[in-house]
């Protein structure tokens, strides 16, 4: 990727100023256009065509490995009917986005929304561009557009067999009005979308060519390393930077309320000097917080008679008091860091004319722009954000834009100089927006026939929304804390879900599939209930799901593909789970074995997903694999708190799964074609519960508290 | 002044002897394909070849690297692609791709030592971390690269 030149910016400004942001109001004669150096034409905001027929598709969402860039390009190209071999992409500019009245829709990249949240308008943009291109050719030939057909970017006039390529008519097309209504292709007829086309970003990635946020390089650029108050909410009390300032390459020590940064001529020099800055912190009110105080906070929450009501159906308490059998269990999970392989990073440049330019790995270019402008105190028009390739995201780089605020603050202390701030792994581990810890108490009532007649869930959990989107909860329940429990597909007559909001001081955030821990709790508990009722876990669930219900469909598909009920080698256990979310339905079957040492091996994970439509089956398979590994990590990872701060600091004490830990992952796609769901997160939803249920099948041990330690499974 | 031999070119640099090779490459030479992930030898994102061995550039000091033959992703195979890179493309291995320059260097070193690695060899030889969970494809691609000639089909569609 190249950083865009000012010329290109000017070109786009010119196009934005005319024709309501859609058309580029100047035409270029064909001869001149064919000549070298003729600029490409923006047919509309999404489609730019070069005279040699290369098509550049603008991508508004971020690419963090999930494959959205390719999938969105496929959708546009499908309707545009261009030659896929000539398709390239570029990220849409957040600054232009604001100036052009948010022409690219949402830039937010989370919640598996990339495709499901923009398929309609990106396909319409491709179709509109195609119609304009055809209209331009028809006008040149002076024939009705209906007599023209398109194939792979070549327009043919049927009766006369004359042909024109997209590159030859793009400029004329751009000056035409955009069609009001466009007809989208029936997915049955897709030629580019729905196919496992190769990802567009991979060839560069194997050469080390993509410019990730950490790779941004600008003339005269300086580097910054940062230390934030180890205790969340604490402040800088005093700074002694004499020794650091004398070190080689050091330019400045920047002190802000809540962080200290060293600016130097290289990152290692900045980081080395930072370790020599003597910083005294004022821990603030949370200096004594620990896992014990957090657990006590949740424990107190479960007993809160005033907990919020997240769901009520029938009379759960009454039904539990008369049930033939009542099963009770408590489940708990720790805080978890996203641990993106690329740490948080932001390069910022406060230019002499006050314009602020930012380069960052962001899941939301628009949010980065807003944060940069707010921090610098300039209008958003006087600010630009360049969206770089992300070394992973998983929710860390979307709603929180802390790294942008810091990057701009540091650049403001070095006016006229671009400064690249990169966090060390230690900072990244200890200053996350963590997957919330939670404690949940579940009670289920079975009647004499073993049917589940009542289910009660009491949830003590922080509100992610309170941290990352203050005010969004509007005083009510945070759905991310109760989902999967409050919206069960199972037909259970009496249900109650209570929510004890307990925020604590550890910042929480959207961590891949926010609320996924409730899937673990629910599906493990349903397994417990099935065993208590003496029923097969699959039959027990199917009995509570109506025929044709979408959770039932994926559950049946996963069970069939995995061979549920067939015999297994000695020592291997099988478990299943079904959870919907992020627009899709997912069911998983896991096969595991536990060694005498207590080491767990997940051998196989079959996951059936119904996402309605499938845009790239191979990318979906990659996401299923990715979700299995992320879910596997989350069984063993934990961020613990002592003296107000996170204890873990790097991968030695927050170990990620390695190549030998990876199970065989089999994705079964069962799209029903009647809706659009995501793939970035659904695959993780049933993973951990399926594994833990398999652990029970293999060992008889019921794991209810994460992280899972070897000792938990060691043979007595 | 320390002399570095990187990708066949010699550079004389006035750097601190204790500066890790990773930062000599990234900050001094602008070779940005080698990544920082942990700085303590855990993740392997910084893997380069030193005298043919896969090493973690964050743990090797400038003084220790000086005079030895260093190869980074930029110099693994020029012009053209190394068979590991071809296999990586063929099997669509990377997701975010951040870890993969290091993965590819580690795989190239593994194959140089064990032309036909077993799964156990791969488990032992590939200690790089990937948060995106691309491990299954890493394994597949290494086996493919070990096979006689991995051909890359230029077609847009596969399967
Ligand atoms: S940066 Fe060297 S091993 Fe992680
Ligand atoms: S592909 Fe993202 S860390 Fe490996």
C-alpha cells in the first residue's frame, strides 16, 4: 500500500465538490484518456476505473485479517460485472467520508458487520456504476441501453456487435446521473460473490509488503514509547526525566495526566529511555483492588434484590419451587485481553498550518477521525486519518480510540514533526479493554418426565457499554452482559434473567463476540440438565427447539457432520453446543481427550453455521479456524488483578495456543438464503461449551470456572 | 561502527552494541517486514535467518549479529517467490498477516533442515504465535512446500 499523495487528495476533492459527491463533472476525450498518465475516474464513491480497465473498489470497513476487504470487493464486483482479475482496493478516506456526508455508510468494523451491515448499499453501488457505464456506451452508440449487455467489464451492443470496455467509457459514465433504482442480481446467479475467490491481500502479505500501523514511515519521523498508569484510573504524580533526557536519540519526555511518553529517533531508544524515567504514580481510589475484591463485588451482586430484570416469562421462581428436580450451578470467567499481535499504534503529525494527519490501525476510521479532531481541538475537516492494515483487531481497536488520543497528544508536543507511537507488549497487555469477568448463578427445574420447565439466571457482570459507549445503556440492561441467556431459542415456559451491573475499575470492551461467555454458561448448564434428566444432550435440546427453527437446523447439521452418537476411541469425549449471534446461527461438536497430566487436547471441532448468505466460503472456513483457536486460548488465558493492576505482562504469562494445540476444524455451511449474517465471530460462540461438555463426557469432570488449569483435570 | 550483512548487502552503522537486531532492521535499515510482537522471544514475529538458522531478532544484539549473514523476509527470495511463500499463497494462509513474515522465515529454516518434516517436526520447529489462528493452514502449506514442486495457479478461482 502506498500513502496517498496530495495530488490524489486534490483529485478527490474536485470530484466531491461536484455532482453531489457522486459524479465527476469533467470529461476526458478518449484519445487523451488512452494516453499514459490519465487519471482514473470515480464513477461513484465505491467504484474507480482506470483507462486500462483496472477497477479500484473503495472499502469503508477495516481489514484486520477477517477477509472483509475481499468479500466487500466481491459484492461490488459482482454487481458491477467487471473482470475480477483487474480488481484492486483502497480504503475510503475518513476525512472525505465526513465531507461527503458519510457517503460510505458505516466505517465501524465490529460485530461481524462488515458484510451483513453493508451488503445492500455496496451491491447497489456496483449495480449503479454498471448502469451508468452501460448508459454511457449506449449514448455513444446512440442506441437504447436495453440493447447492450455486459460481461467482465466489456459492454456489447447486441444488434451491431460493437464493443466498448469499461475503461473507455468511465469518464462519460461519471458525468451521468446515478440511477434511482437498481435491480440486484439473484444470489443464485452470482459469479464472483459466493465463490471461494482468492483473498486480495494475501500475495502482499507473504512478502512483508503491507504497511501495518507499526510500519508507517514519514520523512523526519520520530518514535514514541509510552507508560500509562499501571492502576486504571490513576494519574502521574511526579516525573524525573533527567537521566532519560541525556540518553542517545532522546528528543523529549512528554508528560500528560495519565501517561508519560519518551520521543526519540528510534523506538528502541525511546523505550529504553522510558525505563529510565522515574515516574511516581498516584494510584487513585483503586490501588487496593484485586481478584478477591472483584469476586466479592460479583458475589454481592448475585444477592442484590434490586438486580435489573433482563427477561421474564411465566413464573420461574414458582415453577422452580414445584419442580421435581432442581439443578443449581455457578459459572465464572476472568478478564481477557484481546492481545492483537500488532500492539496499539498511532502516528500523528500536527502540521504547521494546523492540519492534523493520523495513520493508525483502527477498526473504525470515523471514530479515529473524531478522536483525533477532538484531541487536537480542530474541526474534523482539518484532520485526516489513514487506515492502515491491522495486525488483528478482535474488538480492541474500534470503540476505544485511546491510542489515537495519545498519539495526537504526543504529536502536539512535537509540532511540525510526525511521531509514531507504538505500545510495548507490556503496555498492551496491561491497558486493554478486557472481555468482562463475570459470575453467573443458574437454576433449572425439571418435571417428573425430565422436561425443563424453568430456568433462572442471575448475572453479575460489568457493562461494556458503560466503558466504551457511555450513555448508550440509557439506564437499562446492557444486552452484551445478558445475551444468550435473555434471548434463548429454547422453549421454556418459565424464565427469569436478572442483571446485577457491577462495573469495577477494570475497563471492559468488545472482545470477539461480546457476551460469548454466556454461551459457555448456558450451553454447559443445559448439558448438566440433560444429564440430570438422564437424556442425550442432543435430544434434550432438540425437544426444546421447534422443527425448522434455525438453531435447530444448525444443531442437526453439526451433529450429523460430526457423527453424534457414533462410537469414539477410548478416552475421547464428545460434546456439543448451539448459540446464535452476530446475525448467524452456530452449532459446534467437539471431540477431546485429557492426558493423565491433566492436559486437554481438542482433537476436532465441527461447526455448522447458517449465515443466510455466503460471500466467500474459504474466508468463512478461515474464520471458523480462527474462532476455534481464539476460543481455545480463552479456556486457558486470564488477566488477573492485584494492587489495582493487571498482573500479566507478556506472552510468557498470557500464553496463546500454539500450532500443536490446533484442533482439526471442519466448517459446515448451511445457508438458508433468507437473511445476512456474519462470520467473524459466530464460530467462537459454541466452541468452549462444546469442548467443556466433551471434557465432561471424557472425564466426568464438570468445569464451571475459567481459566481451566491442568490441576482441574489431572487424574486424582 | 558495526558492520551488518543483511540480505547480501553490507551496512556500516553507528548503533549501540546492545540494540536488538530487530530494531537495527526496523529503525536503522527500514526493513519493516520483520515485526515486533513481544520483545522477549515469545512470539516469533521477528524471526529472521542468521547464518541459515531461524532466530528471534528481538533477542540478538547488534553486536552479536554484526558480521553474520542475516536474511529477512525482504531478502528470502529475490526475484520471485520462495517455495514457502508460494505455498502460503496457494493455501491462503495469512489472515491479518502480522505474524506471517516471521512464520515464513521459520518455515524456510525448518525445511532447509528437514526437507520432509513430519507433523511432530512442525510442532517442534514452528514455535511462532498467531493470534488469528492460522495454524492449520501453516501446517498444510509447510507440507505442500516440502512436496516436489508447489505450483501456484494464477486463476482467480480455486476448487
Ligand atoms: S518480538 Fe521477538 S519473539 Fe516476539
Ligand atoms: S495472521 Fe494475524 S497473527 Fe497470525
